[in-house]
C-alpha cells in the first residue's frame, strides 16, 4: 500500500513559440520576465504558468474573437457573438501584444480605428456592421493605448499596416484631451469622453501604471500623466472602506459613496454603484500593475489593506461581489474577482501569493458543473482570466523598464507524506478492518487539497480534510 498526493494537472505540452505569427516579437511570450517590484508565485514553474496562460489564451481567442473580413477583428462579448465593447477590444489588444500575436493585434487595432468617433476614441459598442452605441468608455481606450505601446516595443519601427508609435501618440492625446477633467485642482478621469467628471468617476478605470508609461512615450505630456496618477490614487484611497480596503464601483471627486449627483449608471453583474461589484473587481489588477512596474507607495498602501481583508476572508470564499464593508452580495464565484486578488497578493508575501494563485488556477473552469468553483465561461471573467494570468506568469512586462530580466523563482513546493499507522511490516487478518493514518505537509505556501490512498494502482479512498 502506498500514498500519492493528488495535484490538478496542467497541460504542459503546448508550444510557447511565436512562429505562427507574422513577425517575431522582441519579447516572445513565455520569456517570464521579472518585475522591478513585488513577489512572483512559485507554486508553478515559469514554464508551467506560461503554459496555463497559453491554454487560457487559446480558449479566449477561439471563443471571443470574430473576424469581420478585410483585416478587421472584434473582441466580442459573447460566445460567437456579434457585438463588441470597446472594453473588450482594449483587453484584446493588450493580450495580443503580450502574447506576441501580431496578426491578431493588427486586426483588432483596425477594428478599433474603424469605429472611432470625432474625439478619436472608440464607440463603446460596435459590430461588424458598424456602431451600436455611440461614444467612448475610458477603460477600453486606456487598454488599447497601452496595447499600442507594448506592440511598439514588440515590433519596433512598424509602419504598415499601422504605425504603432504615432497611433499611440494620437490615442494617448485624445484620452488626455477628452477623458480627463480638473476638479478643484485635482486631475480626475472621466468614465467616457461624453460622460461623467467631477460628480461621476469609476476607480476601476484608474490604470495609473499606464499613465506613467504614457508620459514616457509622449514626453511633452509627462507632467500631466504623473499628476493624473498621483491624483487618481489619492481619490481611490479616499473612496475605500477604511476597514476592508474595498472600493465602490463609482464615486465622485471627493471619494464619497453616498452622493449621487449626475452619476446615473447601471451597475453590471448585480449590486449597486456603491458596491464592490463587477466594475470594481478589476481595481487590484489596475493597481498591482502600477506597483510591479513602478513601486508606487500609494499603490502598495491600497493593496496592503484590500489584500489583508481578502486573506482574512479566505481566497476560497471570494464571491462575485461585496458591499464595501465586506458583506457578500453574490453566491457564485469567478476569476474577475478571485484572480484579481490572486495577483494583487504579489504586493504582499510569498505564502499569500502562492496560496491565492494555487486556489485560483486549480478552481477556474469553463465547462460542466461549476459547484463551488469559478464560473469562467462568460466573456468578462474569461477575458480577465487571461489578463491576470499574463501578470502572474511574468508576461505583463513594463515596456519602459530597463531592469526586467529572466526571473529565477525560489524552489517549488515540496510535499511530504508519511504513514503513521499501521507500522511497516504489520500483519492483518483478511477481511478485518484496518485503521490507516497519514499526515501531509508542504513548503513554500502550497495548499494540499487532497490525499489519495491507492491500492494496486486503484484509488481506494481519499481525504480532503485538513
């Protein structure tokens, strides 16, 4: 009789190369670069983490991109759907750039460019047939601009079919001119070019790490973007609950979650605009990127508080929405929330990073009976799952950092299992009951989810209790 520790298997036999793409990127996917700050998970090896990311990317690309012909593709918002949000288009551009998929990037960028309004930003809902809902949503424009900066580093000096550098400058300038405003001296991001402002802003759109990169690309705007980053973090910290660190989806210039003003929004996915709901779920991702890339103290401050609350809650108890005081407003789970806390933990400690990452990747599913696992089949969480995995695997590198290099993480976790009863060489009467006792322990913060007792190659029973 012998014992084996059961681990969920990952498909590792996936090519991480980029030979299928039209040009070789300067940083091929799977390079697993280190960040200037923060802690990388080492529950999986870098190769395993990239292989998982590749698998998730392939699923997303297969199910959530739609060719419109003539070199144009949309990142659609449903399985084999027809409509695309600018939000999803921005995600797709950023994902394609980091995956080194130039063909997809160029087609997505044409899908963006062909659906811009007079301000130079993308209409927020479109189809292959044209505009469905007019004017911009700032989060999609920000991700698209960041995607262009990554593409410009991946394929330098590209001028055809698009000039990434000049296109990035034009979009960054349009965002600055039309999607920000000034409120009592503070630079405040609007949720769209024709919507919101001092009385209505969305903290989950605050991609403050991108702002600093924008200033390095358009150096004449550097002071604007540095101030926008500092003022955005200050407003976010004012809006968070002092006990939990959870922020509301929407707020005003003062960080108030009670004043309504003209912020008449419909909260997607349940909850209200004052809750930590689907919009807000992205905030730890936005802020951890700033910390990993630039080491900003206020980003660390935000992450320390919200991750402390998440650790107390337990990663397996993170549901799809909370009040800002921490009460559940949903009874199901997905990667939009859980994955964001998993990568937000990269600002904390090795044990929390490993534990959160382990539970997240072992419980994400797109098929079958979800049960207590993460329902990651829908567009929103499925797309963010890929984005978060890029961060966790070291593939969401800073295009303006000179300090990135290949990361060598600490040794992977070691699991030790010992049989305490019966003793070796014990004898038993055939047919009589046998009391079996075993213990299992791990290093490096790994979580043991199941111990199986195997007889002659067949599982006799398993134990999932601590």
